[in-house]
């Protein structure tokens, strides 16, 4: 039997995980956790009752305790004869005790055994091996799903302290071998978990200085000083200040670094030297693993592996490269100016991440300033270097849908991944992902799905497991091939996505992974969860913040020069006029030029190239086309473009604006009253809409959708929302995504109130299954507001809404 406690509790019996349905009560699981924590000492019955049944009467609690102990014994030993003594759970005064049996593999005991072996090993290389083995076992903090339980706190802190000391010792050994980059990475792993640990800052500063990067060492000191002042109200210790002064004086001797990092292969599957690839890592010609030889990866021996593992760790299998870039208009792709400094910074961050020191890159700025374009440039570099690239975007309509951008990005990635590659990914994580990506069940019908029983596990524990599954999946991808993931418009992110990002941030430093996140500064105030996340990241060494400013006048001149192909008095005047109108906002600049370019539909200008065309328009208008817009905002530019659309295209644009972003052609055809294809072709040609790689449609920018939607009258808007809801229903998608159907019917007027109530109930019930309890309450409340004033067309609708609302509140307040 195998029991893992470093992270969430996992029990594997006879080679098979103990399923949720095997636990007869939730208290049986909690009993096992408590008894393991106190092992080998017995835990008094009075204390167990106080922890688990403090609100019950003494007699009832004693009876329940005996029943739970019996249930626990049956889970661990299903073949045990009735009343036969248990091998693991002993009755011992004054209560019960967990006894380690030779057949039991317990991760915390192996973890501490490896640390003892490392301490006693005479050779530094043996110490590195044992330390890596111990660190490999430390998946997360002890029993992390019980963060507020007093009975686990002391043991969790003790083990965490041992883990941090192991990382510091490992870093010291790496530095002694000249592998300063590995030593720095170990220090960053510590600071990712405990940002006020001063000895980790001291080691980090020393290794950075010894590697020749004194500037980074001084930045680390400044981060240490700020963190200690803000969190503890203290200054760095005299020892830290003395080290800082030595670095300033240049007294730290630079050491040579004989160690070379393992290279990641390109698509061909070979390293730069031609050696074969194993799991995306370059291997030495004789087949050995250079990372293992240098002690940067765990080398597990049979004694350290769980039972029935076959005695050898499995060799990771390579994944084919998948590249999912964000939708970007051709006008934005062609010319990239004014971001040289930012592009260099992102390239350096990408290089460190590809080498195994993962990072978080947060890009912020006003609407249309060029955040997505800069991210696109970085993603292209990552793709050229062989990384997996996954992108997703947060949508305003989905800000209350749990994990929405992750579901979109990961779902599209998995849909393109060959079935043979799916089998190399962790089954436990894939099983959890089926809760948000049901199509996985169709591709992997043999996958054991998680059994969710509210009587056995709390809603919060189930939510924790789902988040662990998502983070574990992304971590597994990065280990098989470097991973770059991009989430755009993070200001619309749901709270569950933000919670996953918070958890992922702790894993990133030890992975070849770069997470790029972009948000609008003007909309940040509306997302308190995102504000809290960004504040917590301010002091993380792996988090980098990149604010984008508008383009300068010189940048706009360069842009125009590249566009028209020459520098002349006319192009200079055009550039100055563009800057005066747009003030350097990239989106405004592009939209202004596109408004001029749309005039190329006139026969007299159709034969000119794009750049000459724009210059001709500028010259023919004597600059008046821009002077008229000197004080206008981009919304007015877009409205002017809309006014030049034929009626057929305008009808499709309005209907698309009601759908939001990222919708299918089938939905458009079903909702339209006439054939939409002619109008759609015009919108695609003029780049109001884009056709994504997966065949779905999207707006070129959110502002395009917003302006079109705001142009609708109230009556027109209600009619289009009704058509959108009816189209979803006709296509059978309303039950798949009831939140979207409920939204459309909520905007469709009084005639759709019953449909709004029905799909609100369905949306709430769907959210209960993915632990979106707060969002579920809102949907049930919406339904009840309607049903309180009018009889339900479905007799059981009121009862389902009340029941669902009660379950959601019960889950929210479940201790």
C-alpha cells in the first residue's frame, strides 16, 4: 500500500487508487490524516472527538468515532475478517494509532530517510542524488487540502522547514560544482513559497554575484529589503547588509561555470549536437542522462520508488510540438516597431524559462496599446525554439464561468494532440480535466473519472483537486517540452482561473515554462481577485511586470515609413497627423489607417499599393481626413467604418456583436434571417471579423464588438438576443452551455422570462458540478426572481432552483 501526504492525501491499494466511493465517510479520511500526523503515538479518543465531532453529544460522538474507525480499517484492508485485528490502525490507550507496516510506503518517511542519507553521504554527488530524491517527493506542503487544521500545522511547518533546508543545501552543492544557474533556481524555489526567508536571499545574492551577475544580486537585495519592511516591519540582518556591501565593493570573486545546460530540441527531435532526444531533453551519446549525471534531476532507486513501480522511473516520452497563437489581424502582424526594449526583455525572460528557470510575465497597459502584439512576438520566438505554445483569452461574457480561458486553451490543445501522445500524460490530471473538458472522455474512454460524493469529500477539497489537476497537467507538459502559455484580457478572468494561476506560480520556477498574462489597466479595478493576485506576485523573483506605454511620435514616423516604403515630406506629414490624432495608441493608429484604406474600394484608388494608396488619400484630402478627427476617439473611427458597410454586412456585424467573441459559423447561420455569407465575407475582408484556426469567428478587437453592440437600439438588441438564444437551443448547445443561453434570454425581454429561468437553473446545476458555488447562487437567484412572479412552465423548476441554491450555500459554508 502507498500513502502520499505531501500534497493532497492519496492512497493506493494493490496498485489501484482508492476511489472516493470507497471511503464510506469523510471522517474516515480525516481520521487517517490525523493518525498519520501523530504516528507512532496514539491519539486520544477525546481529542479525535473534539477535532471531528465537537458539536455532537459525547455518546453520539463516541459511537460515530467507532464507526469511522471501522470504516477506515475496511478501506485500508477490505479483505480483513470481521473483528480481526488491523495491521495499520491499532487500538491503543488512550485511543488509536497508525502503525507503519513493512508493506506500507509512506512518502513522508521516505522523504526524511533520503534527507538522512544525504546528510551521511561522504561524496557530494551522492548527497545531490539523495537531496534530489527527497525534493522530488515533496509535491506540495503536507496535507495541503487541510490548510486551516490546527492538528496538521506543526507537522506541515516542520516538513516545510526540512524541505527549504534541503533546497539550500542542494544549491550550495551545485554552486560548489560551478553550476550557479541551478543553485539560483533552487533559491528561487524557496522564495516562491516563502518570500520572507532571508537566508534564501543571502544565498541567492551570493550565487548571482559569483556567476558574474552583480546587478541581479543587487536587485535581489532590494527585493529582500522591501519584502522584510512591508511584511515584517524589519530591516535586513547585519549579515545580509554586509553581503550587500561586499557586492557593491566588488569583493565577491566570480567563479567559472563548467556546467552546460541541457539543450531543448527543435522539431526534428535532436539536440544541436545531433544526439537523440529523450522526453524533449538532449541525452548524451551513450544514452545516459546528463541532467541526472550533474545532479539536477532525481535519480530514484527502487528503494525510493513506490511499490510495484517496476524499480525504474519511467522515461518521459516526447510530445509533438503544438502551436496555438492568439488571433491577430494581419495589419498588426506586418509591422512591429517601438517595442525594441520590451521585446529584448521578453526574449531574455523566455530564454531563462526555456532553460528550466520558469517565469511569469505580466504585461499591462491601456486598451489598444499593443499588449497582445508584444505577446504574439514572444510566442513566435518560443515556437521557433521548439516550445509548446497555448493561448487563450478571457471574455466579458464568461467572467463568471469557472476556468473559462483555461478550458478554451487547454481544450483546443488537447483536441489537436495525437491520441498516442495523450497516453503519455498523467492520467490523474486528465481525469480531473474531464470535469471541464468532457470531450476528453470520448478520446480516452478507459480513463477512470473522479467520483464526486459530497458525503465523503468537501466541495472545497474537490475544488482543490481540480485545480491540482490543471496545474499538474501544465507541469507535465512543461517537463515533456518547454511550455509557453498566454492568457489575454486577464481583467475579465474568473476567480477560479486566478486561483489556478496563483497555484501555478509556485511550480513555475522549477519548470521550463513561461506564463504570459495581459490585462487592461483601466479595467483592473473591477476584478478584486486579480488585484490580490498581482499584489502577491509583486515580490516573487519569478514574476516580471512589463507596463506598456504608447508609441512615441518617432515610432509613428517609423511605422508610416515602413508602411509606405519611403520617407518623404508627405509621409512625414501623414505620420505627424496620425500621432496628433491617436497620441501613439497602436489600435487607434491601425484603425485610423484602416479607415483611410477602406476608401480603396473606390475604383480610382483600387490599383494602388496599400502605402501609396494611403498617401494618395492623404494628398487628395490635403490632410483634412485626419484633421476632422483631431479630437475624436477610436469609437468614432470605428463607427465611421461601420457607416460604410452595406446593409447585409451591418446586419451580420450586429448579430455577431450580440454573440460576443469566439462563435461558430453554424450559430450565425441559424440565427440570421437571411443567408449571412455575403455580409460575412465583407466583414472578413475589412477585418471587422477574423476566422480563427479552428474555424470559429472572432472580432479583431474587443472594442470593435463593444462599439457595434452599443450602436444597437434597445428593441433591436432584445430581438437579436432572442434569436441568439433560440439558435443555441435549436443547435442543441443551450444545454451544453446554459450560462450563455441564460444570458441571451435575460436580455431578450419579458417574453423570454420563462426561458431565462429554465436556463438559469440549468446553468446553476452545471456550476455545482464544477464547484462554481458563488456563481451558481446568482443563477438560482435569477431563476427564483422570475418564478416568484409568474408560474413556472415546468412544474419542478422552482423546486430545482431552491434545492440547487441550498446545495450551493451548504457547499460554500461547509467547514
